[in-house]
C-alpha cells in the first residue's frame, strides 16, 4: 500500500485519500503486509467518514479479506465500532454481498459472534435481520452465537436466533451447550424454551462430565433445577459417566437446597456411587431435613 494512503486511512483523512484516488484510482486496491486494504485500516480505527467515502469510490473493498480472513465489516465489529459496522453491513446488504456478511475469520468467528461477545445487542439484531444464517456458524472452539447470547443474557437476540431451526447451539471449548449457559446465567424462561426445542441438550456432558442438570446442582441454581425437573423428572435420577449420582454432586459442594429440590421430585433418587461409596461419607449436608 502507498505510504501516503496508509497514513490517510490511519488518520481518517478523506480529503487526501480522494486526491490520491483522483490521480490514480488503482491506489485504493493497495495492501499492507498483513493484506489489509485502506478500508480495513479505517475500519480498525473507526473512521466512518473515510470508510463511507472510500466505499463510494471502490465498492469491491467491502469483500476483501486480510491474513486473519477478516473483511472490513468483521474488523469494525471486532474493534467495537458499532456505527461504522452498521454502515458497512448496510452497504454489503444493499449491494447483495451476502458472503461478505457471512465471512468467518481464521478462528471461525463471524460478525455476529463478535457483536454479541462485545456486548452490542442492537448491532447483533441488525446482523440477524440482514443474514439470519449467521446463527449457524461455530468457531474453531465450537462456540455458537446462541451460546454467546445466552451467556450475555441477550433475550431479544436469543429469540431471533431460535427462529432459525438450523441455528447452532453448541457452547465451545469445554463441551458445554446453550442449556448449560442458560442454567449458569439463571434464566428460567430461556431454559424452558430451550428444553422445548432442544430436549436432547439435557443429557450432554461437558469435559468435566457435567450435564446442565448437574450444573444447576453444583452452582445451586434452584430455579433452574426446578425448571429441568418439572420438564423431565427422570433427570433427577441422573448418574454421569463417572458413576456419580446427582445427590453425590450436591453433597460434594454442600448444596443442601439442591438436594432438597431433587428429593421433592425424585424421593428415591440414588445416592451411592457405582463403586458403592455413600455420598454421606463424602460430605455433610448441613440440615437434618435432607
């Protein structure tokens, strides 16, 4: 990339950029060693006027990708420039550049992942409206936009995401899913919707052999445990792949309230591990009522 153009993009100097382009239109297609265009640079720095002016001169810059596989839209969203990202999104949508909106970076994140993870709820809703299939992408760590939305407690975003039956609901590096996230975040209404749509998520164990039901027990999320057990009381009889019943998990953490809730729904819930060890010998639940 011409050094003068690089400085103009970094500073947001539209006047100089237009001057250079007037004498040499091809200058706008130049790249840095990281394969960033002048639109990438202005998007990284949040210079909206510069970005608007350069897109007006060279629309093809909207679809270019750098060495991190980022489009200018992805760069703007990742760096938290919401207004600029909204402009770039609108431009791509208007010009029919759907693939530029759907593009995933080299880590598998798309613009929707970044918008939700960075806390930009309104931008996330704009993205879903423009390209609903953004909800189907997962990162290299298997993280879905829906998982991020539940972690952030973005109810409106979640409600839009579930409209697509092909939306991904995986939860990432630790093997968790969206129901794990809803339980951890303590959102009973979201949990009810997930249970209705994705009943099978209840049996998914993370890398620590913890299902969403066990998650509720370990973190003393009584409301969430109640929602799960009302939906399917048999989950109170869960014994994980390590041979630990739920009551053993409650005892291990001293979760007397969780133990009470379990016994309300499953009065004969198992308490011995498969090796015969009694949960009463592992920990004492501090109540004679349990």
